[in-house]
């Protein structure tokens, strides 16, 4: 546990240093924002002046650990701004994961005995992964808003499920595609092994073989893939959130970059990097624990 904490601390410090470096690099051109403002050259220079690297780093830690109140360009508290956008992002992330998990399990295992149907499903999954995500977002908008007028085109209202469906589906189709391709390919390999051939010859019902014997064997790697997908979703989906003008982490990050908001951008970069790192480490630790358990059983 202590070793893992030190690993995270080292990563956090390195991420902080890199975030400040990237933000300062982006803020070099900040003076161009005031070109047509009518301000004098001296006033523009004062507005776009930078602190030292160490001062920016101290400010970042002050914002993160509540030692200093950071303000965005619009005057909001940085951590309050982040807190308001985490919850909507968590909502669509969880819905996207649930959609991907249940549909991938259903399609992969239900059509496992129908080679033609499974081949078609695999083809469409590969097509989904090779298609830009904004294509799915626009397609869903055309169908569910423009054509059928069933769902709102975007935005967010606390407690209203309808605003979550389209962004969640846009993100969920790629989660589904990755999980489905893994399940279908590995399930076909496992069913050819002597163990499952033996189960079939004993007349055990197919559903019991698939869900009681086969799926638990694929479950550890399946969970690792789910954790990795969740990490990437919780760090914000910039394109999808912008299309559906959804107030999440991704949209906030986009506007922080666009407006060269140094305080907000540095905090968001640390948040997204920490979230991805944390989920990746959780997946790796889970996988190592399962491997150790299997190794212990084999002895």
C-alpha cells in the first residue's frame, strides 16, 4: 500500500509539473485575445503577464488543497466549477458503461451459436470502432431529436434522465464494440477447448455452459477492460459533450484551452491525468490479484 502511494505521489508531482509547463506554453499567445479590444499595448502586456514557474506550481497546489481560492476567467471558484461538472460526467460515464456491458454480453453470447449473425455483429463492432465518435452523435441527434422528436438535443437538467440518453449512447457504442469483440473472439476459442467439448457431450444445457462456465472464465479480463473504459470516460468526453452542449469535464476542458484559462486548465489537466492513472492502476492491480489467485490454485 505504501509503495502504491509513493508511486501515485511521484506521478502526481510529475503530472503537476507537466501540467504547468503545458499551460504556460498555451498562455504565451494570450495577448492575442486582446488584439481588437481597444486596450493600450501596456494594458495588454499587463493582462497577459505571467508569474514564474514556481509561483504557478504553488498556486496549483493551493487550489487543489484548498490553501488558496483559485478563480476562473469568468470569476468562478475553480474547485466549485470542477465539482459541478464531475457529477454530470459521472452520470453519462456510468450509463455508457452499463449500456456497453449488457449489450456486449447479450449480443456476444446469445448469437454465439449463429456464426453468420455473430460475423455480422463483429463487422459492425469493428465499423463502430473505426468511425469517429461525432458521426454517431450526429446520427443519434438526427434520429431521436430531428426525426422522431423523442429526446432533447442537448443540455442538462438535474434529475432529468432524458438529457443523459444521447451523450451516454454516443459514448456507449464504442464501449460496447470493444467489449463485444473481446467476448465473441475469446468465447469461440474457449468453446473449442476439451473442457467445454466435454460439457457439451454430457448434455449440459447451452445457457448453463455459456453463463455459468464460460463467462466467469472471461470475466477477469472483461472487468479490466470495463475499468479502463470507465477511466477514459470519467476524464471527460470533449467531442460528445460539446456536440450535446453537456456541462461535463470534457466541455470544461475544451473551453479552458480555448480561453487560455490558466487556473482552470491546470486543475483540469491534473484531474484528468489522475483519473486515468488511478483507473489504469486499479485495473492492473485487479489483474495481478487474479493472476496470483489462479497461480495459487494451480499449485
